[in-house]
C-alpha cells in the first residue's frame, strides 16, 4: 500500500493530473472495450442481451441518483469546508455523506427488490415473457453495484480534491480489469449471468482499494448522522435539484430502450451498444477534462475569483472542442466500418455491425457539443446554482421524448439516437446563454472564432474521408486486416488533414498544444 501511495499518490498539478487521468481513462477504455467485445463475441445481439440492457437501466439510474447528485454538489461544499474549517470539519462532512448515502442506497435496493417485475415491465414494455423473466433475475444481481459504486464515488471525490489523480486512475483501472478477468474465467459456467457477476466482482475490489487509499490519506470516518449540520444541509440543498435533473435526464435513455423494445428483436441491444460505445469515447476524451474543471472551478469559486473562473471556462471549452469536434465527424461518417473492426467476430456479424453502426452514426454528432455542456454545467455547480441546469435538463428531456416519438417510425433506432443529439445540442446552447447572463463575458469573443476554425478544419477532414471511402470502400464481408487497412487509410490521413488545417487557419489551441508537446517531448526541445 505504501509503495502504491508513493508512486501514484503524490499531489499533481493540472498538467500532470490531466496526463494521469487521461492515461487511466485510456486503460479503462481498453479493458472496457475488451470486455464489451468479449460479450459481443459470446452472446451477439439476442433476446438475452436485450434482457441485460433492460435490467441495467434502473441500477444505473439509482447509482447516478446517489453518486451524481451528491458527487456534483460535493466539490463546491467540500472546497469551502476544507478552506474554512480544515481537515476535521471536512472529515465530519464526508462521514455524514457516506452514512446517509448508505441508508439511502439500502432503502432503494429494498424498494427495487419488492417491485422487480413492475420495474422491468416499465423499462421494456414491448419485450416478451422470457426476456422479462431473465431481466428480473439479472436486475437482482446488479443491485449491489448501486451501493458499492455510490460510496466509491464519494471516496474518489476526496482523492481528487487532494490532487491524487494517480490513485483515482489506479482504482478505476483495477475495477475494469477484475471485471474483465472474471468474465473471461466464468462465462462458460454462469452464461449470461456472468455480466452482472463480473461487474459486481470489480466493484467490490475497487471499493475496498479506494477505501484503503482514502484512510491512508487522513480520511477519518465517524458515526456522524445528524442532518441538521449546516454544511450537510447546504450539500443536500444543492443535491436535490441535481437529483431531479438526473431523474429527468435519465428518462431519455429509458424512453429510448422502451421504444426500441417495440422494434425488431435485438433493437434494445443495438441502441444500448451504440450508447456504450459513445460512453467509451466520452470516458477517454471528455471525462478527464470534466474531473479537472470540477476541481478547478470549485476552488476558484471558493476563493471568490470570478475573473479566474471566466478564464478557466474559456480555456477548457477551447481545449475540449479541439479534439471532440473532429472525433464527432469521424464517428458519424465511419460508424459502421468502425463497429465492424472493433466488434465483428463470433456471434456478432456484418448485420449486427450495420445495425449498431446505424445508431452510432446519429449519436456521434453529440460529441461536438456535449463536453462544452458539461463544462458549463460544472461552472453553475461551482457557483452553487444547481437549479438552472436542472430546469434546462427537464426541458431537454421533454423535447427528447417528443422527438423520439416523431422520429421512431421513419428512422427506427437511428431516430432515437438523433433525438438525443439534437436536444442535447439545444440544451448546451441554452446553458451557455444562461451562464453568460449570470457572469457576463465568459470568453466567447475568443472561443467562437476558434470554434469556427475547428468546424472548418473538420469539414476539410471529412471531404478527405468521403473521397477515401469512394476510392477504398470498406467491405464488411472482407477479412479483418483488409477492413483495418481501409479504415486506417481514411482515418489517419484525415486526422493529419485536420491538424494541418487548424495550423493553416491560425488556431490558438493548436499553438498551445504544440507548445505543450515541445516542452514535454525530448525531441521537441
């Protein structure tokens, strides 16, 4: 333990923290992909995988209700308590949070155990009896994940505040590695049940490891439970609107799966797989930035540094847009061949690649703006305004469901994905407008021209990608090596075109990234 703490656990600045979080996210994404690909190879897309997708909905919702609501409200309050009251006051706050989260989690688990059949019927109303019965069994195994992941989320926030980014990355990588290994070892014995069992094994090991690290870094827990504590009341006040936001935001994916259950068999799985791939990219490209900006915004707001907060918002938006916009373009145009390269083997064939890729193509433009929306949302939370993002979230959810219904018949699962992309983009625009009204100028005069340069450079890249696709089309029936080579012929030079275009157009973000590389790479000095 001591060696690990020494190696991974030293405090880091933003640059080193981003590197550690990004490296950890890459490792997590790699093992998540390997696990996901193994599931696809073994089980394909069938009524059983539909049951898994249905069973996962409520545990994920409850997990987010507990961890996201408290997690998002945690950092602004914890920053102030550490700044004003010191470590002892901060430990008392963490103890109350963990104790109340434990009670809430147990109550929610009990409620789901008593109403499992009803829960599954609401999520997948169009599924047949066999799918429903299997989904209920899977749901009961998924439930303990709520408790473990929610508590671990609080402990990770404690580590992140102390700039222990290496420890957070280590714990996250450990969780997915354990889950992957258990899947490989046990799928022959447990069948489809190995999916929740392997997830539970990884969550248990990572929770115990994270708890050990936290205790080693002066976290002292107590039986504090009194809800009248001023700091705890403030956290609850901030968490309640976020809880409502999580509930309403989650209704969109629930509606996607519920409507997909009325389409052909495996449609629930296809929309779920496309969403998981989207989440993988989010994990690698967006999540590290959001962790850093949450900590940075909260500390600046606790000190009352509004000018510093404005500069940080603008910087984070420019940096995240530089790579999420071209990724959105590549995934939109090359979704099907990419799915075939990463997942087409075993029981996952060309038809499955086309169907999942069709949904992913309409999800992918979502990346061009979603990171910006999360950054703006974290700025609101740092300012202790959790109501505005929730109001816009409710509006977005209602629009999403309405658009789902409109687009389902003409576009199928592609319409469900497109509805998510359109409404999320609109919500991000309204968030930016609302924050600007509250704070004044937030760097739009520098960001908007930069974003236009990024969009134009992405357009040049996509012209090349289209031409490469016409000259060297990817045949899904061909061998894996040929598909990889033809896909690479579009992607690798396309990225080079994008970078060259941003340089030629005078992108300030390109210059900043080039300067960082020159400083850190031996051959760049």
